[in-house]
C-alpha cells in the first residue's frame, strides 16, 4: 500500500491511497471525504497510475513493504498555480 499527497490549488491537499493487494485506488479530499474510488484494478493498472501520474503531480508519503514496515520519502510540496485549475 502506498500513500501520496496531491496538492491542489488553494493549499488543499488530497490523499491518494493505492492498495495493490485489494486492487483499489481511493482519493480523499482535505475533509477526509472520498472523491474517487476505483476497485478491481490489476497490479499493472495501479503501477501505471503510480509511476506515470502520481510521480509527476504528488508527493509520496509512505509505503508499506512486504514485511509490513513503513518507509517514507520526503519531498517538498509544490504549489500548483495554474489557471487551468481555477
């Protein structure tokens, strides 16, 4: 399972949780409400989302390895100031 922080305009932070075992991707808004939930996804699909989308727009907060341990990657949050998102 991987947890990502996806910054939005207006200093809003969305949390994205990818679960390879369950085959799910869940996106939560800053209030903890579910914005998007996809189920029944293959490992390949989740990997594509993680590697090609989240790696470009989000910050990886944590990953649970096979041993159940938690590793973290720290990266400075980048504010997206793009008129397309207004």
